[in-house]
């Protein structure tokens, strides 16, 4: 794992710890290459349906987010709500904060 990967893992931990965002999968512990998050089932939406829902929220910001928001493996479903697993990137965190009210209302089967 690269230094950048280590920094992103720790950044996820801090973002979750300091913010209590309901859209992110909780990170319980992060040190070095070990990043322990709550286990959440995969998102049941097809990649095209997921991307369609996210585009409604992000509008033009969706393109700024890059591949992260178009990869269904970065998302899961928790108690019927969409959650994101990979949020260590600062740009991703800014987009989550900016659109949190809408993101927190995306239901999944």
C-alpha cells in the first residue's frame, strides 16, 4: 500500500469520527494498512440505476467525483439507506458535506 493509501485510510477514520455523517460507513479503527469498517451488504442497485440516482444529487459535481461515485463496489446498503465505503479523499469528503441532505435520503432495496 502506498503512503497515499495510508493517508486516505486515516482520513476516513477522522472524517467519520469528527463528523457523524450518516451517509458514510463507520470506520472503527485505522492504523497503517489496517482499516476496520462496519460490514455492510453490497448495494442492490444496478450500476446504471445507482449512477442515475447519484447524478440527480450531484448534477455537474458527479463528474468531478470521478470513478468513485460510478463504482457500485464503493457503496452499500444499511437499513434501507445508501452508504459509501470509500471516502478518504478530501474532494470526496467535500462533496459529501455539500450534498449530505440529499445523499442521506437515497433509499436502496
